[in-house]
């Protein structure tokens, strides 16, 4: 399942283990947010909001490590 927006795309996908969500930029720089489809609705919302914060902070365009970005 996917949701398209002018600013990003959202996909519900099966992630392994404890991965709740991820965001990545395509070759044109357009963001896609991937949410683990086994999460409960409230956990999906929190995971989505977490990934949106990465986009709002421009985390793709800084020199921070993943660990720094996630804290």
C-alpha cells in the first residue's frame, strides 16, 4: 500500500526484526517513507512522525553519523 503526496510518498512494507520505519531519497531527491506494516496504528503514526522529523531537519544533508541523527 502506498500514499502519494506532493512532498513525499509513504509505503507500508514488511520490515524484519525491530525496524519500524525508514526514509530515503530517490535519485531525484524525492523522499519515500517506508513504514513497517506489522505495526499497530499508533506505532505507525509515531514511526511516520519520526521519519518526517528527519526530513524537516534535513538529516540527509549533514555530516552527522546515523547514531547522532537518531539521538
